[in-house]
């Protein structure tokens, strides 16, 4: 079975990145916006792993960066979900327009 090359992996990563950016810019629901950010971060992880495997196969830098990004994404998701829950409790909605009240 043929192994996918670097360009195939980069194509999938680029598609994930632009799906995430499109979802972030077009959605008004905070949870779908959070999922779009996670798609972008997963796209970055795929790039780190792909370049690590195909450009520097004897090093583990891409793997360590990916683990670091996953840990940061988990912390970011926990904080974002806590903010979304508090917004829902106070406004009974998770629409982006209602989040402007949290500025002050």
C-alpha cells in the first residue's frame, strides 16, 4: 500500500485550516466557533508531524511541538467552555452578539 506523501498531507492540513477559518468567520454560535479554532489547531499539529517526518525524520521536534499545542488547546477549550457556560447562565444565549456585554 502506498504511503501518502508530504503534499497529500499538506493538502489535508490546508483543507482543515480553511474549513476552520471559514467556520470561525461565518458562525455566530460560540461553541461552533470554538470547534473551528480546534480544527485550525489540529491543522497546525498535522503540519508539525508531517514536516517532522518528511523533512527531519531523525528528530522529534515536531512531535514535541504537537504535544505542546494539544496541551494548550485543552487548556484553552476548558477556559472557553467555562466562559460560554457563564454567558449562557447570564443571558440564556451563546450568540456572539450577547458576548459584547462581557467587555465591561
